[in-house]
C-alpha cells in the first residue's frame, strides 16, 4: 500500500524496462528525471493544457530547477507509480511541483523531488507571464 506525501496526486504508472537499467544493475538517475517530466506533462494534458494549447498561446512551462532525493533503487521489472502535485504558484511566472515515486509491490518511496517551472514565450524562449488559462487550470490543481 502506497502512502502518498499529500492527498489526491496525479499518478502515472510505469514499469522499469531494460533500457532504464545502467551498468550498476539499477535504474539510472537520468531515467527518473525523464519519468518526472513525463508525469508533469501528462498531468498538464489532463488539465487541458496540451502542446497545441501551448503553441496557440505562445507559452510553455519549462523546468528551471530540479531538487531530487534518491532514496532507494528501482530494478528491472519493478512496477512504479510516479505522483505529482502542484504545490505553489506565484500567479505570474513560476509554479512548483512535488513528486514522489513509489514501488507498487511494497509501497516503498524511491524518490522525492521538487521542480520549479517558469512560463516562457515559445517564440522567444524568454520568461513571460502565465496566460489566464494557465492560472485557472494549474491553479485549480494546486494543493
């Protein structure tokens, strides 16, 4: 049984594949970052903010900073749940997500992370205020 750090996470389920394993026989640390990105992106899509929306608005939320605590290893064949919560937004440029990755077989937390995202204009790559729909959709998901 998984004990989430916060209530009502958005959860992505996945299995550890051969390509995720490094020379030490466990999941490579860079793979976890890919999983965090996939979970955040799927959560955004579930909120109605997909790539087409981003392009139409000329805005995107991109990672400014990751803080990751690797607590235990994942191994080939493990089934995992990647959870995310939006925990903060400055209502201008930045929002913060927390993540937790757990193994389904024993509920063990393998990773906790905090990621800061910044809103940019896609055409320039420069920071630009979040449009109203970002404030609405991401704001409604904030815990």
